[in-house]
C-alpha cells in the first residue's frame, strides 16, 4: 500500500488592502472582494515570474492551462494569518510582503514555515527559503497540507497559474522518503522531477536509495521514472532498471509477487512463492502462489485474509503439492500428492454478546508437513496430530439454556487415522434452584438443591487417509443422542464437615444396533459375523452418591531466623457411589464356534459413540487427600516497613483411590499421586506424577487378586522440570529495577509460569520474510540502539526442560523417555542476535531436532539466516531485504528445502 507522494506545494498569496498601517499587518487580513476582482483583471495581462523569463513557467498562447475547462476561482479563498520572529516588512510600491526568521504563514489547510517568506502579490508569486549563517543552512521551508508534509531548500510558486519550482525537496509519504533536486509543476495533474532519490532510511545520510535522473508524477495515481540505479552507502551497484512504475494509491493494489530461487538435491533448481496478489476489496484479498521444480514437481497455494471492523476477521489457505523424486523410469522414482487446508475465524466481542462463531481448521494429508518442500512449521513437523474445530455458540437470553454446535476433526499423522464429528449438537441448562426462597435466598438443603440438564447429539466418522471423502467413509459413520440430568445439594454435618448428596440420570439413543450370528461357512471352522439393524434403540443409566469433605489447617511457628511459620492445609474427602447393573437386561449371547455350548455374551450397543450400558454393580468408596504447604518469611531488613512474604513450598500433593465393595476381586483401584512445586523464586517448576498398583501380575502380565509384597508396585512415574534463566538474573538489584522488559520479548527468564518454547519459532514461507521475521529486532529506525565497544553487556536467555518417564508392567521395567531440551538466544551486539533450540536424548546418546538462527538489524534493512544442520528436516533459509513493506520486493533470498523422503 503506497500513499500519494506530494512533491509540490499548493500555496496562496496575500492580498493587502490599500493604506494598511504597520499595526494592521499583525492582524488577520480581511479579504476585499472588489479589490480581488480588479487585481485578477490586471494579473491576467501578465503571467510571468521575474528572474525566470526563460523558464517554461512563463505562459504562452499555446499553454493548455489557459484553456482549462475548470471555471476560474478567486485568488484568495480563506483567512490568512502570518507571523515572524524578527520582522514583517511590507513594500507598498513593489507590492511585496517579507517575513524574516521563523516565518510562519497559514491559509485554509496549508501551513508554511521557513526562514524567509516573500509574497509578491503584484506578480502573483510566493517565495520561501532558509537562512544561511556561520552554522550553515537552517530553517528550511516546511510545508504541511492536511496530513502530508514536505521539506525543501526553496520554493517559488505562482498562485494564479498553479505552476511552481521547488528545489531540494524532501517528502515523507508513508514509509517512502523522497529527495528531489528540482521539481516543476505543470498543472494540477502533472509534475516533473529531476535527480530523484527514493529510500526508506530515515538517516540524514541514507543507508541506501534508488537514484533516477527524471520522473513524472501524477498525484494520487502513479510515478513513472526513467533509468534507476540502486545505491548502497553512496556506492552505485550494478543493479539497474531502464524504467520503473510506482502506483501511488492510498488503497491496496493488485500486483505480481517475485519468486525466490534455490536448489534441492532431489527436485533440482526451483522457483518458489511466485504469483499474484489480488486486492479484491477493502474487506478481503487473495494471494495465489506457485512453485516450479526442474524435475517436474510443482505446488500451488492460495491465501486469503478478511476483516470487518467490529464484526469478524480471519484467514483461509489451501495448499496442494505434487512432489516427485528422482527421474521417471529410474528405480528410485517416487511421486506423492499432498494437500492442506487451514482456516481461522474469530468474531469481535462487540458483534454479538449472546452468539459467537469461531473456526480453527488444520486438515489435510498426514504426510504433508513431513514431505512438503515449502513448509517451515516446526511445531507441526514435530507433533503427530492435526485437529480442527468449527463452533457456533448461542445463549438464549431470558432462559437458562444455551446451545453449542461444533464440527471437529482429529487426525493422527503416524497411523493416518481420522475422527470427525459432523456435527455435534449440545444443549445445556444452567443450574437452577426451583426451591429457593424469596429473592433466591438459599438457607436449608432443600433451597440449595440445584438441577442441571444437558443434551448431546453427534454424528461421528472414523476413517483413514485412503478412505477420506469416499462413500465408505460415510457408510461406517455412527450417530447417537445422550440426555443427562442431575441434582445435588449440600449441608453442614458435625459442624466442620460438608455433606453433598447427588443423583444423576442419563439416557442414550442409538439409531442402529449390532446383531451377531454364527456363520459356519465363514472360514474353515465358521466365525461370528455382525449385522447392523437400523431402528430406534435406547438404554439408561443412573447413579446416586454422597461425599463428605472438610479442611484442616495446621501452623508451625518458628522463633528464630527469617522463617516465621509453615502452614499445612489438608483437604480430605470421602465419597460413596452406587450404580446398578444395566447391561444384564440388554446383553445377548451368540454361538461362537461349531460347539453349540460355546457362547459369547455381547452388547447390541457395541461400537456406539456413547458406549454401552454400565456392566456389573458398582458400589464403591472413593478417597482423596489433598495437601498444600506454605511458608511465611520475614523481610531481610527487620527495621523495614515491608510485609511478610508468603511462599508456596508445595503447590499440591494429592492422592486418590477407590474401593468397589460389589466386585468379587481386585476391589482396590490403583493409587494415583501427583505433586508440584516451584523453586528458586518460581524459576524452576517441578511436577511429578505416579501410579501405584497394589496387585501383582501373572506371567501373562494380567493383574491377579493378590497384593504385592511391598504393598505398592509403581507402574508408572513421570517427572518434568522447567527452568528459565537470563542475564538479568545476574544483574545488580538496582540495575534490574531500571531495566526495560523490551530486551526479553518472550518474557523468558521472568518465571516458570509457562512452559518455554524449546522447539523454536516457526519459519514462514520465503515471501513472508519481509513482514514476519526478525521480530526480535527493533523495526523502529528512530530508536537506534547504541553500541558500546568496552564493557559491553551480552543479554541472553536460556530455557531448559527435562522429561523422564518410567514404566513397570510387573514383568519388565525401565525408563521409556529420558531427555533434556533447551532453547535460548543471546545478543552478540545490540544489533546481532543468535538463537538456538535443540535437545539431547540421554538413553540414545543423540541430539534431537536442532535449529540455529542468526539475525542482524541493518537499520533500514534486515538480515536473517535460519539453519537446521542435521536430521530429516535439515535445511537453511537466507534472507536480506528492506524492512519497509513498500519496497519489500527489494530483497535477496535463497533457501535449501530439506531432502524429504516420500516413502
């Protein structure tokens, strides 16, 4: 998007009435319509600018401006005000007005400041220039009109013919800064310029510029220039264009996108991310990009963004690639086609507070992220799932009901299995209290009794990549509806306990069921086959329960040291639940072999999306124990007014298990335990979870009704530790208070509240580098960083994540995962940044996915180099280009995609 460049100044003149004294000059001038009319008649006979007789500004009989179809207007159209620091001098004989030192004139929406301003209303001209003294040339004319501003060495303007000459003009339009040696305005729609320089560098001596000898400007439309040459640090380069065209619209415009080039070992030479940008409207656009490879591979991508203020925004993209390896006819030749669809939509909160539509879609071929030659999404490459969700939420005002319609998609890229819901409807009722007292008062257990209801209907598809969008995908789809309602209340018991009884009921509807039968002709000895019978089927479940809970607090006080007290919060809970056997009345039996007495018991609802009726009587007691430890620390300075500091020693230490009194064996369920804490001023987050099994296993690995000799067998143990560290942690206290957070954009090192990004950021496509990469660098050229040569600090951050998993099935045991991952960055200088992310597998003694990034802030330019040195995703990407989007095509980039293995 480029705005109109104003290279010439529209200006005005003063009309001074006769017999005006010196005091009146300081007041706003009043316009005399009769005098203006007379002056226009006189000026129509002479249209010259003194001192420029040979200049083309002089009107001739053939000048097209004389026959302009626009009806002439009065010379002065508004109130004129003027001021000067030293003096304002009027020469009544020559009809001139001179303003000296910090001269300032305003007229309508025009504002002019200069060292000297001379208005010659006899010749209909105004001249503005700076002042020369021993310090140099200062107070250069600055012209403002509306929101546009320009600066020049001098300007001579004929306000009647609208012609002008401007010398040494500097204009800023958006991101582009233009320097012109001489500019001549012919009429309202044509401007000619000489010795022009285009740049986006804001330095007095620009880092670079595009130099051209002549140019033609049509304001608000375009600039056409002659031969242009790129100059870097005042050194001309071999890059030359015979002509150039710059559209100057304040709206988005369509145009070509220059591709990047490179070479791949398997695909040969290529051109990537070349195409066309369509500015379809103010609300959405479309980008079409393509890739071509010399071995015949190709790719096509379409991206669209849309936005409507106070309504919604989003983006949509479709990507398709046909990737070939080797040459047709050779033994190692292979070909694969992959696609990927992404859609993100969000609704503005102001659009509708009671309804919301949102979408987050990422679906396609399971091998897309591993085989794509133009995809740099590190997180998707390292994970094995793709997921999507499209939802519409509606709250029915005045009722306790709300509705949510969703369509979801979950895809495992390793097994290539896909699960979709098209759609899922859920209706919920907020808890209501029908027995509450007047004005909703809830005092006794009856008044506190609340009721809930929910209904969920779903159409679920389970398929694979090969069967995606085929008829078989829909033939095996499942559907069902589940209703659930319940009520609960609470009351005080024994003064310190809370008793909470509850009742829950659910009913499930299916529209088909399974009928098993023995087919003696199937196989050598017959087999059981399934027949699906359509029709309405239902079953229900209900359960009752009650829980008893309390809070116990213990405080341990200390008389010496900073530690004043330790507080232990203990929250025990005991619950009881009962559920009858609902499966018995629905279960059927079928012969499963040639022996008629060999029967198989099955449920006709097998495979249903909401499961089968509850099997067996459940009469269980649940136990939960939750613990929290906190400490109170006195301030280091006992004489200070600081309050005591509260520190959490143990965020949680929880145990839970249950005992089923109705089971004939294995009545105890495994004990689950988890604990978490934060150490070293919340920089280290430590979490542990474990599963303790009280029963032994037999030689086949099945649990038997016999307790372990050591009471519990640890069947699973998991440990994770996250630690963030930065150079700020080692700075002095005073310096750390004054330090700015801008050097740590990702908030790394400020605590361990969030898991650090140890995988590194995603790399966008090459055509996105000018806008998206280098975010850690300061793109504002006005705030240039200062480099210190001695005693320079090197800011850095380091993020560490350790993960360990242990498994014991009773027969074998061992560590299944033992790895450490790390990432960080450091600034070699205020403009050099180096980032890294990697990991180390301790069991296999090998490094995991590793990526290095280097970036350099070149003021008006940016340099980036991203490198994955080894592994299946080894690649690199080099980019150097102009920061400003207006000249984003002024770049050089080269990338080497990873050598992906298709099969």
